[in-house]
């Protein structure tokens, strides 16, 4: 599904928790960068597979990712690097995130 930039901005403006949405995207960007660093590759096909895998896992599409690996559409090496990167990617914490008791 291709959304225009205008539609994407409109969707963000309607979000009830924009800070949470931004944090989720920051986590995904961090995972993409970590996975690419682990793989040591930056060519376009690898970047596309990494991003697709991050997005799929972030949206709970575990079965779809597994199906794509079994069908030879996704590299097991890339999926492993992404899964580890998503596990290890730590979103930033701001002072407002800390609860005072």
C-alpha cells in the first residue's frame, strides 16, 4: 500500500498518541540501522528486505515473515539480524518518561 506524503502526515495528525508513534518509529529506525551494521551490507535489495522485515515484525506479522523465509523470499540471515536488532534496539528515554513516586 502506497500512501502519499500528505495522507501520511494526515494520519500522524490524527494519532491519539503521537509521542508513542514517534517512539515506535525511532525503535524501528534503530533496528534497521543495527541490522544493516550486523550484516555489513548496504545495497538496495538488502535494505528493502531489512525494512520489510522490521515493519512486518513490528506489526506482529511473524507468520508472514516465516512464510516468506520458507518460500525463499526473505533471507534467514536477514531475519535473524533484524530479530536480534529489534530485541536490542533501545528507544530513548526522556525525563518525562520517568515516574516519580
